[in-house]
C-alpha cells in the first residue's frame, strides 16, 4: 500500500509590535511547499486581519487564538487535491500589540 508522509514547513513569525494598518508578510519568502493545511497562531494581545493577496481582507484571527485553514477536508472528483500554492505569502494587519503571530503549514511527500 502506498502511503504519504506528512511534513511541516519551517515556522515563521512576525512581532505584533510591528503590525500596523498596512498588510505585512508573515512569511515574506512564501510557503516553501504546497500545503494542505495552513495554521496562523495569534499569540498577541490584539486581533489581526489576514490576507492571501496583500490587499483583500480574508480572515480575522482573534487575540490569543489559532486559525486552521484546511485546504481540503474531503475527497475531490478525479483524485484532484486542493493545496495552498508553493510560494503563497500570508499577510497580516491590525494594531500593534505584544506577542508574536506565527504561521505554520503541513504538506505531504510520497513514502
């Protein structure tokens, strides 16, 4: 039976004291792999807004909370798989606070 291995990308973060009303990248180099799950952990004392293109408000992550975004939670027709693109940059904006905002992600490799 063929199996895939789940691997994690390197954790990236931004200090919430540098967050402003203008979008800034959490992971300026982008995702180094196409991920099936992206996780944003807001370990700061301020809510933040997320964008996946640097201009559109896409999500909100409340202070001291986590947002998991599973790209695919069930089977797709014709064995297609939904993934966040390799190179995808995730942006954050809000009010400067105390603490960090982290980005992690998970991808698969053939065994």
